[in-house]
C-alpha cells in the first residue's frame, strides 16, 4: 500500500474523522487566542497603540498557520471563518482590561505563549496528515505553525527572534511532533495522542525556562575565548 494510502487507512481505523475535525477547530481557536494575547502583550511593552497591538497579535496568531497552509497549497485557515479575527479582538480586550495587572501577570503571559506553541504544533501536524503528507513533513509543518508567528512578532517589534538566540522553543515543538508520531504509530486514540503531545511540548518549555536550559551558542572564529 502507498504510504499516503496507509496513512489514510490508519486515520480511518483508529480515529473518528468528525472528532479529528472538531479537535482541529478547537486547537486552532485556542492557539489563536493564546498567541494573540502573547503578541498583544509584547506590543504593549513597546507602547503600541490599540490598532498596532491588534495587528501584532493577529500576525502572531495567524502567521505560522498561514505559512503552513500556503506551503500545503490550501486556503489559510483564518480565511474560512471570521471567528479568528474576532478571537484576536477578544484577546486585545482582555489585555486592555488587565493593564493594571500587567506586571503581576508576567508569568501568565508566558503560559499563554507556551500553550499557543503546543496547540499550534498539534494543529499543524494534524492538518498536514489530513492532507496526506508523510509524518516527517507533518513534524516540520507543526514546528512552522508553532514558531513562525513568534518570529513575525519579533520582526515587527524589531527584536532578534527568540528562537534564534535563547530558550528551548522550536526544539520543544519538534520533540512534540516526534512524540505525536510515536504514539500515533502505536495506534493510540487521537484524544490521548493530542493530550500527551500537548503536555510534552508544554513541560519541555516550562522546564527549559524554569531551569534556564538553552542550546549551545555559535561563536565566530575571531572571537576571543
């Protein structure tokens, strides 16, 4: 059997297609909300106005998924339903109303960013698999969905993208993708695959930041040791 046919067979046998679609929508909505809050929060630190904050939040929320869908040759997910536009507006409202507690909520913003990473990683993997692509492509697309929005955010804010110089971020996404593949190959039901992958990405991110774990940095040859 062709690998794509085998993949489709596995999805039909072990998972309810309607359940898979429902989970996809939920993941993308929650991921949009979480990443929109993260983007708007960073815009607030740069003293953007409300419109600038919305643009930054929306770019972060839909950036990774738009790149993924463009590469997969399908209509970007946010163009199929206005709820993603409204979701970003809701996130902006939440940040505006909580401005008095911004500093106290610094840990909460980090949590939102982490949840967005985990949710969009899974959403990217599931959509890629549903379109019949092999798992190695799905893992890459999951990572792009999860981290590209943050890169766009940092570019808009004139910062060096976080994934290039500190913290375990993209690595957590890729690891989550590998875990998803392993559990799926074992025939575990989709809800369990999603939950375990979500926890894997989140825990790796929390532990890495909590214990200041990062990848080794590159050094120029003429740099003094």
